[in-house]
C-alpha cells in the first residue's frame, strides 16, 4: 500500500476511533492502531483498563469494530490483538 494512501486510511480509522475514545477513557482505557495490513485488516491493541476488562469483547465488537467498518468502508476486517475473553 502506498504511504500516502496508508496515512489517509489510518487518519480515517483514527477519526472513527475518536468517536469511541471518550467512553474508553472515562473507564481508564484506550485503543491504539497497531497495523493496517495490505488485505485491509486493522489490528488494534486495547490499552489501560480495556486490556483486562471482561467487557472488552463487547466493547470491541459493538463499538470499535462497528465504528471503523461504518466509517471506513475499504476496511474488510478489524482484529484486536489482546482481547480478554469474557467468563
């Protein structure tokens, strides 16, 4: 992927995540974009309290993944590299 295209894509992903970040930050967490692959997969890392929260799977699916896929239609898949399974 060209650097200019990748930078634009990452900026749009970050903008989508910014709509969710205040909710994550209110609970002591956040999210970082680690990678956007050539096959249009975004890899996220949940940080702070989000990295160990039992609700992180729901936050990821209903919040982060949905926001990215809705705002950046070129993205085909969103993965979290450190989700905590719910018990």
